C-alpha cells in the first residue's frame, strides 16, 4: 500500500511540475501579447500622425495652386 501511495505522490508531483511549467509559459504569452498590444497602439498612433501630415501637405499644395493660378491670371498666361 505504501508503494501505491508513493507512486501516486510521484505522479501528483509530476502533474504539479507540468502545471507550473504551463503557468510560466502562460504568463510569458500574456506578457508578450501585452507588448504586441503596446506596439500596435504605437503603430496606430504613427499611422494617424502620418495621415495628419498628409492632410497638411494637401492643404499646402492647394494654397500654392491657388497662388499659382492668380499669378498666371495676372501675367495673362491662362
């Protein structure tokens, strides 16, 4: 009977060790996912900033185009 108890105890220790490894891996995965979420938020921020810059350049081009049209009219180039 003592051998059976020892065998069960050994199996329980192995299961516990396996569960501990799984928990450590899960913690690592959760941490890595957190880092990915932070990186994704940074990319979204950068993308939004680039869109803002693109819109600003578009406005500048429109203003330059209007000024060029006025200059062409004054010089009677149109």
